[in-house]
């Protein structure tokens, strides 16, 4: 009888613990940058544009994109569609070393290292020095 009572008590405790766990907040789960053809000593160049794609686990929350050191406005915001949000990024400086993506109330942010040189936009390609 004691075993049955102990098992029942454990079931109540487990149920209570499961119900009291807060739900997960919005999170960006991955980030990628699709460069146009970039030639030169760096992966990215100023004056050239790139597509930043993030995967999210909350499809309802806007994603905000930032360069390192950028203020609250960021460089773009996008609503996810099918778990993915995209933005166009033109590096503002050769001093930027990361870009970030975050959703409101997120438990964390995700960042992508970037190597930026002075860019010359040649139309379908970028020359980065």
C-alpha cells in the first residue's frame, strides 16, 4: 500500500512540475548569410548586399536583425513565414565582426561572425579589399 501511495504522490508531483514549467519563449535557432559572388580578401564587402536567413521556433514573433554595436533600430526586421525570416544586409562598416538576430522575449540571441572588407559592388559580384 505504501508503494501505491508513493507512486501516486510522485505522479501528482510530476504533473504539478510539468504544469508549472514556463512555456518556451521565442528563439532564433540558426542564422546564415548567403553572399553574392564575393572576390578578394574578405567574405563580405561594404556597399554589397547579402541575404540573411534565420530559422525560428516562434512563427508569430518578428525577427530583428542587428550589426554588432548597432542601436535598437537594427538593420532590418521581418515576420517569419514557415519558420524562416529573411532580410537584406549591406555591411555598414569594416569594423563589424558579428551580426545578430533576435525575437522579442527570447531566451537568447544568435550571432554570426562576419569578415568585412571595403567592397566594390560590381553588380552580380562584390570585390572586397
